[in-house]
C-alpha cells in the first residue's frame, strides 16, 4: 500500500503563496485620470474620441485600443502565468511586469494605426498650427479657414499624415497602475 508523507509542509507553503498573491489584485492600463494635454483637456477623453469617433465633429473611429485587446489578450493568461512563476508568485511584481508589457502593446497599436487616413482639413490644421498668423485664433475660426483653404484647392504637405500621433501626447500618456 502506498503512503504519503510530508503533508505538514504543504499548508505553510500554500499560505506563503497565498500571501504573495494578495499583494496586488489588478492592473489598469491606459490613460490614467491625471493625464492632461497642455491645454488641460483630458487625454482619456481625447483617446475615447479617437477610439470611438465623433460623427458630429467628423472624426471617424480609429480603434487602436479595441484592436490591441483583440489581437493581444489571448496571450495575456500565459504571460501572467509565466511571470507569476518567475516572480515566485508575487502578484505585485507580476502585475507590474505585465502592466508594462500591455502598455507597450497599446503604444505599438497606436503607432500601427494608419486607417482611416486624416482628412485634408485635419492636415491643413496641422500645418496652420506652426504658422504665426494663425497663433491665438479660436479653434472654430481655424477650422473655417482650413476648410476654405482646402475648398480652394490648397493642400498642406508639411505635417505628418499619421493618425493619432500629431503631438505625441496621446502616446506618451499611456501608463499603468497596480492596485
């Protein structure tokens, strides 16, 4: 008949793992509530507008966040399991490592997003922003000028045509927090 011995060490071992797993419960990745543009606008709000679009403002959706989740989330359980084991089941260490990795995946998704392309008016606005005669004008007036210039056949070839990375603030604002 087979016998089992050493069971008295299992409970303390499991208690130790449980204590390490209780060091953190979740990681939040994205735009934290204190992330603001220089003009005070919430980065999370602008990020949501870019993600879902704003039809009344003529902004199409550019689903960088949802695309990243769809593409990368199937990898996360195995990544978490591997990091948990490598960190001796320390949840806080694991979530910090995984949070950093997911934040990097989100940044890459923004860089990889190319569609839909920017409108000619948006490109005109990007170029006008660098010209002194347009500094300080209200945004509504700038849009009217940009639309008129585009309607007159003008184009602006100076600024980047890449969506989501005009100033880099959206990209730089991606962060994570472990709770």
